[in-house]
C-alpha cells in the first residue's frame, strides 16, 4: 500500500514538472507556480525552491539561447545587476523560513501589476522605465527569486518594456539565467543544495526536458494576444496563491 502511494506521488510530481516547463517554454516563467502548487503538499519550501532552481537553470539557458536574436542587453543587464544584489536577502529569508508576511505583501503586488499588464494595449510602444524603477523592482525581484524562486516581478517588468513575445522571453530568461549562476554559488556555499535536492532534481530532469520540447513545438500556434492572456493569468494566479497560502496556511512553497 505504501509503495503504491509513493509510486502515485512520484508520477504526479513527474507530470507536474512536465506541465510546469511546458508553460515555461511558452511564457519564459511560471514553472514555479505550477510546481509549487503541487510540491508544497509533500515537500518543504527549503527543498522545493532549490529543486526548482536546478531544473530552471538549463531551461533558462535553452530559452535565452533560442531567443538570443531578440535580447536587448541595454534593458536586461541593468535589471539583472540589481536582481543579483537582491538575491542575498532573499536567500537569507529562505534559510530562516520567516516568509509569510513577505509572501502576502508580494502576492498583492504581483496581482496589482498583472492588472496593469492586462490594461495595457497589445502592440503599444515600448515603455521607458525610470532608473529608480529598475533598481527597486530589480532588488525586490531578486529577493523574491532568492527566497521562493518566483520570477513574477521579472516577468511584469519585461512585459512592460518589450515589444513582442520573443523579446519578452529572451530578456526574462536571460536575467533569470544570470541570477541562476549567482544562486548556484550562494546555494553551494550556504548548504542549501544537498543530496536530497540533487537526487530529486536529477530524477525530474527528463520531465523538464519533455515539457520544454512540447512547449517549444506548440509555441508557433500562440499569437501575441494569447501570450498576453496566459502571462496575465499566470501572474494573477501566482500572486493570489502567494497571498492565500501565506495568510491561511502555515506551510507552502508559493
């Protein structure tokens, strides 16, 4: 009986990762929402976040390389710099586990920003951001990624500063990949990456590859309007989940 339950649980986790990285291939983010919603029932945040990180690093590299012709370095690199700085307090929160209030506040912020994205017109001119906005959102985004692996604020920033879905994915995944490199060093030196995390990530890596491949194949059928709707939906669900789980539940990954 126990073996059957474990087998069913493993199959569910595998399918969840396939779905998560199917979404990732299309939008450039969102895998943490899908994974965390299921994984949080059986694993603590201190395991979910680094496993998500290990699976996301090659995925971000793949998508950023595939969309490399659409990268705008003058937009991506400054944001990446401040995101990397913000990683340190985020990792501290991950280790300490005192994250409920921060999750609730950031959840509301993400929902508000998603509504802002939804209100924007498709095909509108790319907005120029004040340097202070880049600094602030970059720092908060880095902290959010360091603590929970959630790239929602990064997605919001680039949804408002890119012209199409290719540029959006290119800049978003490039920044996330640069953060991944820094997180690898931080996680190794702080002991967050352990045998349990590495074993689980390795076992789920085929699911990540399957999800990416399927999402890449389907992407050509998704136009800008559908892409925007999917991004907005993911942001609203992500922010709502952050808020609800932090307010009404004592555990959880998102």
